[in-house]
C-alpha cells in the first residue's frame, strides 16, 4: 500500500489516517521499552528455542510479541493460541492490567497520561505538517523530539489540557512566541545571582522591575494573580519585541537575539514531575551552579586539562546565572537566567542537542557518517572525560543525560566539544553519598546517554560494535569507580513506568539492573 505524504494538503483524510498511524507507533515505542524492561522477560515458547521479539509478562504470564529494536513496534498479544495486534489504547489497557497484578496497586491517573501522550503526538504531527522548521541546525535539533524520552510511558503528556492551550508553545510544533512582560513592584522582588539580562528585554516603569513570564504559565496560574494586579504589585507591560523558541525542555526558551536561555516554572506534569521551579531548588541554585562553574573552570585552566578540541578543557558549562521572582508568587513566577551558546561554543563548530542525535532529525550529522568509529571515538572523548573529572576531582554529579548534553561538531561533522546544562539536576557529593552520586552519574551518562547514541550508530551501521572504544575511553581515567564499571555485570536502569504507577516522587529515582555492555571483553582492554 502506498503511504500518504503527510505534507500533502490535498489529502486531508489520508493525512489524518497517516498521522494516526504514526502517532500510535511513536507513542507505543517508549511505552513498550518501559514494559519490556521493567515487568517482562524474553520468552521461550514450548518446543522452540525462542522466537525473537517474544516476551513473557511476569505477573500475568501473557506473551507479548514486538518487532525488536531500540524503538519496538507492532505489539501483539497471544490469546487462544493466536497473535492479536494491539492498538495503542489496547496496549495501555494491557499495561494497566499488568501493573495492577505486578504491584498490587491501582492507578487511575497514569493510563490517562499515556493516552494523552499519544494524542499530543498526533497534534504535534498535524502541526508540523503545516509549520516551517527552523533554518538554524541547533534550533532544529532542540525542536525535533517527537518520541522524547525513549524509556517513559507518557513522554509527551501535557497535563490533559486542551490542545489549544499548549500547542502554541510546543517545541515539537516549531513554535516561536513572544514572552509576556510584567512589571514587578520593587519591594516584592526576590532575586539572587546575575539577573541583569532580564532588564534588557523591555522597560519597566519607575518603582518596578522587569519580570518576563511564559504565557502558558500565566494562563495556568493567572486567576491566582488577580489580587496582585489589582493592588499594583504586578502590572502588564506587553510583550518582548523578539520571539523566543522553546527548547526540548519545553519550559526553557532560547532568546536568539540576546543569546540567552530562560527557564520558567510550568504547572504541568511533564514526564515524572510538575515542572515548577521549586523554592528549595532555587535556594540551592547559586551554591550548586558556582560549584559546577568552578569545576569546569578548573578543567579549562588546570595543567592536567589541555584546552582546545580533543581536550577536557574544551568542555563548557552553561551557567544558571541567577533567578528573579515575586515574594508573593515565588515558584509560580520564577524565571531563571542561563548562559547562551555564543560565548562557549568553539569557533566554527555547530552545536546539536544530543537527544536529537539519538532520536534522529533532518540535518543530523549522523546521517552522513562515512566512519562511525571515528565519530564515536570523538564523541566519547568530548562527553566522558569532563563528566568523570568533575565527579572525581570536584564532587560534582552532572545530570549528563541526552537532554542536558549539547555536542558541537566541526565542519567534517566530528564532535569537538561537549556542553552541559541544568544546575537544578546536578548533585554535589557534599550532599549525597559518593555511591549514590556515582549510580546517578552512571545512569545519566552511560545508560541514558552513551547507550542511546551507540544504538543510533549501530542502527545506521549494522555490525558496528561501539563498546570496545567506550571501554578504552573509560580506562584512560584513574577513577576507582570507572575501573569497576568495566567488570560490573549490570548497570542501573531507571524504572519510570513503575515509578509513575506507584506514585513515587519524580526525584526519587529507582533502578533495576540492566546487562552491562561494557563488561563483555573487559579483560581484553589494553
């Protein structure tokens, strides 16, 4: 059957059918990844050596068959001796039944989130079919994530609200929009760090300070601000002259003309958490960011860290410089100021979001690779050393997952620099045990980051083995935990499905053991 061109405006029925089919597939893949990782095992059928893609659900014993791969597809369940194809809605129902049996706990919220995530994907695909993608390759990478987190049951859920409420602010729909400008009476301002960049976005009247606001957040919390507008603590000043672009993080936007990132509160559950800038995190922000900034400065300036492409000294930290908010709406109206790219990216290099490299997008440097081994070696050399060094020498645990890693490539497409971001997700060993910090780093850096990039490369280049190079990179670092990583039989895999089903706090990471691909030939590493 010929597939409908989703960009063809002359076939709206065909477009809807095509988008519905694609939305089911996009939404099913991460849900299946969670289901198979957390509550299933590879199955051996009676009298057979084992059929590829067949898994047995642990609690119910039901058999589930999928097209294997890093993005599993085509789920089928075995019933009455025959295989039956599952729609996404049927997969959600099966998942809910299995989790009730597995945990003994009911959850009426998560199935709705999974369905909402699928419907959000359909809305995003529809919008993209008629939108213009950014010309800038970096911005295109930030706005490319249709699947999103590959191991979350509802990565695109948007709080269950109407599409019209969130779609204008969706990075995946190539959104761009002006920020709302508020005047905040000076005696109610709370700020810490360097927030001077906020004052360049507009002009506040005498006695007020400028406070940019995300329009979606204002829609969500606006009624609660009525008294502040009435008594003059807040005044509406209009909008920014230039539009901003939402990044993959949704509530973080990039003001390209000012080369500035701004991060806002957003009272919506996205993946595991309500995405507010929480008071406790803001109060710790300066201490955390200063520790990371100091650690990266030491990498850049230290004698043991040669600067320039290929050295740890080329790595960069996008500092969360400071925040500004209102004392009467501390979390609701908080805005965080983050460094832009221009002062950090090496001259002539082009940055890309690492998560986009893993998922794929038009213009990805992975699509034109002649030598995956050279590219992978360069990627490892840029991403791994700074994460390990700031941990070992400075007690900083980066949240080095794909969405917090930006990789800059040279004209030939080879990685020459890694940039990391998001002080909110950083842990300091002065606050957590070294063992807990190392587990967190291994999950974000190895499981979430390297494993996904490695899978993207092997998918494009069958037969390519990425792990010998990864082992060689790890042996370069005299960190006891790095040596142990090469002999450990398992790695920690986060259980997002069970975490959400049981209602655990999103920051309360829970892990299960995954087979460690670094261990296979560890004894042969030289």
